[in-house]
């Protein structure tokens, strides 16, 4: 690679003479703050890093953007301690992710990693029995050493949000 030519290209771009090289565009995209992904009114999933909530996500709507690092949100199911209204809170951007995509899947196999909608949020567990009566699956929540019985419409394949994309079972 011609280093001199490459430097000339960057300098010409810097002074508005040329379009930027693709690697400069990619670098700039990685430097864009995470806030650029979210807007007021977006429905997101919120993760609490505190004990008792690890491995769960709760639906919320962004009410305000608070700089580059935080958002003010209103939860869809969680209520204030008095139960009089929906809970609102300031959340760090790294604790939110976009709404998970809908994946139509009616049957799960033994040991499939799933998210189950219980206790007002999505909790990650593993299918440990698929022979349940009336279509119920037995789900084990390893983090809490608990078991629940759920029907398939309360479940979705588990996905992780990594590097601005969904990773895991995608259909």
C-alpha cells in the first residue's frame, strides 16, 4: 500500500476535495454515540443489572433523551411502589436494547434457550421438558434455580443484542 498516496487522500478529504475513504466512514460510524440509535417514542427493552433482575428485560418507551449516556423511560407493565401509575426512570443507554424481533415459532426442543414472559418481563431460561400436558413447557431459570410451566405463546427464542445486531436463533 502506498502510504504517501493514502495520506494525500485523507488530507484531500479533510479539506473537502474528495470523498472520504471507506475505512474512514467505517471508523466514523463506530464513533457515533449509542444514542443515535434511539429516538423519543421508541419502544425498547430495559435490563436491570441488579441482583434479582439479571437475565430479564422489561418493555418501556423512551420519553426523553438525556445527553449521550441516559434516557428517561416509562415502563409498560411495571408500576410505581404505590401502584398508582406506570413507573418512569432514568436508565443508562448500555442497559437498553431495541425491541426484539418477532419470531413465529410454535415448538421448542429440549434444552432450547428461550425468553419467557413472566413477572411483567422477559426472563431467560432453558426448556427442560417438552412433554408437558396441554402444550406447556417446563422452563428452568438457572440464575434463580427456579422452574416454571409456560405455553409457547408466552415464549420466544432467546436473542442477544451484540454489536448493534441480534445474535442467536433467527429462524
